C-alpha cells in the first residue's frame, strides 16, 4: 500500500510537471508571438512611411517634368516661326535673283534696306593680287659731302680748265656740271685731245672715294645736221655720258658708274636770265653726280 501511494504520488507529480512545462511553453510562444507581432507592426509602419515618401518624391518629379515640358512647349513655336521666316526670305531672294535686274531698282532696294535696317556701307578698296612693294635697301654711307665739296672747290680753283665747271650742292648729292664745249667738238661723242687730260685729273680725285657716281648727258634743242652720226639729240647725250663714265672708271674709280642721257628734255631748267649763248653751252653739259652713299665695287 505504501508502495502504491508512492507510485500515485510520483504519477501525480509527473503530471503536474508536464502541465507546468506546457504552460511555460505556451507563455514563451505567446511572448514570442507578441514580440514578432510588434516587430512586424514596426516594419509595416516603416514601409508605409517609405511608400509615402517615394510617392511624394514621384509627384514632385512629375510636377517638375510637367513644368519643363510646358516651358519647352511655350518656346518651341519661336524655332518654327524663325525657320518659316528664313525659308520665305530665301524664296523671295531666289525669285529676285532669277528676274532681270536693273541697276536703278537695285540701288533703290539697297538704299531702302540700308536706311531702314541702319546698315553701314563698307567700300572695299581694290588691292593688287600680290604685293609689289620693294624691300627697303640699307645704303652704305660714303664720304661726307661737305668734305667733298670743299675738296672739289679747292681742286677746281687750282685747275684752269676745271674752274669753268659749276659745282652745285643738293640735299643728298653734289652735281658737277661741265659745259659740253670744253669736252666735245660739235656732234662728236669722243672728247677732244685737250679734254681727256681734264677728265683724267677729275678721275684721280674720285679714285679715293666710295660714293656712288652717275653721269648724265644733255644736249641743246638744235636738231643735228645730216652730216652727223646721230639724227637726234637723245642718243648723242647717251653716247657722251657713256664715254665719260668709261674714262673715269679707267682712271681709277673703283665702283660702277651709271650713265644716262636726257637729250634736250631739261633745257627749260636753265635760268632764262642767262645769255642765250651761255644757255646753249650749259644745255650741252655733262653732269657728274656724286651721291652721299657708297656704290658697288666692280
């Protein structure tokens, strides 16, 4: 009996323990359920909030896009209108270009457009196809002209034949005018025997200078007679200038001498106040021009 009572007590205690355990499990389940329910509720609230934010952002972006489209639609008509005006202008220009153009009508059109549109006329100056401007040349200076003038004046005073020559000082040169009667017989291109030593003495003065020298031959207006070699005065003046230049070069002048003839083209430059005989003597002169810059050595 005692064992039976112990067995019953043990069985009842086991059942009580099982009940307690089941009750504990139920409580744990309910607690876990409550916790998971709370978390799911919080998650759902967060999802609702995020959905509401995304909806508001989408609405905001949609409104912005609608405003941009409205702005684009508002200004797009100007592009179409500009294209239409440009096409119409091109069309009328083509029509006008295909028609017969009259200068008077064209001038009237240009004047009216320029007055209404305030267009400034620009006149294009004609220009050559290529530049013909020569490059500047740097001249090498020669002997001082003041020194040469003083030297020549002194030499001419000492020489009876050269004293008849006229010495003229210009801005950039010295002109020695030797009357033709001293140098050449009438109608001849070769100096007389008495004149050649005069030119040689003059050449010895020039052999020590580097200044460029030119020879200019002149003649009077008288027409050469049929017995002479030259029928006009121009080739006669050129031939005399060439002969004097060659003689000065042979005497010792180092540079090349340029010679030219003027004929009677400068007869009017001689002063009218001089007697006619003296004017004709000066008309048949030979000018020896000494420049301020050096010439090219031969």
